[in-house]
C-alpha cells in the first residue's frame, strides 16, 4: 500500500472517530500570513506561533541538534567529470585529487588504409606531427584570483573496468608519465589546459594506430586503449573539476601527408574521454579543525558549525528526536506542510552546495551509499511527488533569493513518521514499496553530486524544522 493510501486511510479513521474539521485550510493561506507572533520558553520543544486565523492551523518550529560526520566511501565514477590538483584548507584539511579515465576513437583519418588482396602490406600515407590533450575546467578552488596548477598525465598499469564501482579511496597504479601541465592561472579566465604529449609516447601511439588501421581483423572503433590519469604535482595549489563531456576536452592527433608532393595539409584525428572514470582523493586533516574525526562518529566544532563538503568526505547529521515529545503530546493532527531550512555561512573561495539529499542514518551510524539506485524509499527522504507516484524522486534543497538559506520540503515523509509513531510510539518510517519499518533518529545531509568542488557551511543552530498542522477535534 503506497504512502498516499496510508495517509488517506489514517485521515478517514480519524474523522470517523471525531467530528469533521470545521475550518478547512484554504489554498495559499500559509503563504499569505505575513507575521507570526509567539513566545519561547526554556521548556518548549519548539517555537509555537499563533497564526491569528480561523483555519485551526498551527505552526511550530524546531531547532534541530546537528553534528559533523566523516564518510569515507564516496563514489566518484558517474558524473562525466574528474578532479585534479591539491588544496589546503585550515577548516577541513588538505586534499590531493587524482583523476582516472579511459578514451576511445571519435573521428578522423587513420595513418594507413586497410590491407587488401592487391596491397597486403599498405604503407602509411600520413605522418605524425603532434599529439595534444585539452581539458576544459568546470570550476576551480580557490574560486577566484590567481593560483598555481601543476599536474602530470600518466598511463595506468591496468585499464579501468566498465562494470566496476570505484570509490574515492581507491588509488590506481600509475605507469609512465606522458605529459604535464604547470602554470600560474587566473581562475576566472584560464579554463582550458593544453598538454603536448611526450614524443616517445606520441610515436608509439601513432604506430599502434597504424597497426590497427592496416589489420582487416581489427577496428579502431572497438579498440580499448590503456586508461590515463591526471596526477597533481608537488607545487599544485588548486583543484580543478575537468569536464569529460565537453567538446573541448579531447585528445587530438595532428598528422600531415607523407607524400612530399601533396599539398600542405593538416589532418586531425580526435579521441573522446568516454567510458569508466573516477577520482581518487587523498585526504589529510592533520592540523585542521577536523583533526581527529573518526568515520561515522559525531564530531562537533567549538563554534557549532556543521559542514557538507564532498571532497573532504565531511557531512552533516541532524537529529529528529524532538519530534518524539511533540508527537506524543499531539495525537490527533494532520501535518499540512513540513520543511527544513538550513541557514548557511557565505564563503569567498568556494561555491555554495545546494543540491543535497537527506539519507536515513543506519544502526552502524553510516548511510547506505548506493541508495539512489537501490531501495531509495528505505534510505532517502523523498519529495512528495515521489511518495505519490512511488518513483524515486528525492527531496532536494533550493537556495533562497538572498542565498542565506537552503529550503527542503517533504510533507509526506513527516506525516508518515507521525502516523507510524501513533502505531508504535517511536520514530520510524514505513517503506511504502516494501512495508518494512525503518527506525529514524538522525538524517544525514549528503551532496547529490559526488564530484563537486562546492560545499556548504551551516550556521550554529541553523537547522530548523517547520511544521504547519491541523488539529482534528
């Protein structure tokens, strides 16, 4: 039975036991209420406001306790981008990022024609001029100003497996360095990195293409090349997000005719960076504010701030335990609207992360990382349309106009918590797709985008749960 039916059944049962609600909540009423008045005492479990209306709708706001947690198992192999570079932050520590990726033939002429009966050993008609790689950056930290970027391009000893799942904690074994980039950059204007590959590798690569081109039993379109890696150098001061889907991010082989009498022409053969890719992150929190944090364990900063920073593996967990007393004291209500706001700090050197998911925290204090693909209803808070349609549609945050808060709404999730509380007197959620019961104490905020340079710093006592509810008398 889907959650919509459960809520409908619950509502009908309530109304059968009690009189009909006289005052109906009119559409748009909540939006039109300009000011809430009320008071707060030390014994309040939330802040109640008198809406000054005949609608019998009440409002309560909870300030939810929050803490930082470290989750090491970040998956970084599914978003058409990789990271490269090094960066040190006094708050979260230092990070060095290596990006691994495969490539394949896209278009352009090959060095020689295919063998035939008439010409069993065709000769090259083209000669190599140069082999270049271009990367286009999507973003960089620091966010502005001048910085130094240095990295090398390497062959991997083993190619990446398309069927494998790669996490940020797995480092690949590098082979020969085949190119490098080293330059002081302006973050706002220098968004294209150009690498000329070493002559020895370029000649070997050209010879390999010539071998494939002349073989009637081989196809360049299905050829699997050794995967490559971008690895930061010791002087790197920044981390760049490299787009693998950009039309600019490619490998280009420049060739010209062997025939000296041919007109002066340059040919371009391109290779796109497709297939398996991921980023390895080497994190070091020594000397930072998070020095000593242990995986999955709550960690509080002295000033009470909490962080969501994917590249450092730090997320925010917040408790819903205040709802226990509220539900216990209010056993005949309907939740009309439920939303969580996150008051955030502004930063100069990082973009704000606003696309976050609320994961259920498991008994081992972690989360179920693959939840977006497997059993999302039992592991992530859904948006209302997700529960209505029984299709995966996680609740996501949106930044308000002055960029001071992130707002996330999921009314049916909190209504389901309330209904389940009435049945069992404890905070729990019934999975609408399986009817299994999941105990809920904490939710964990995790970035919806695994490979991102964005982060969010939440203010002390900055997480507010806001409920509009109707008492059924």
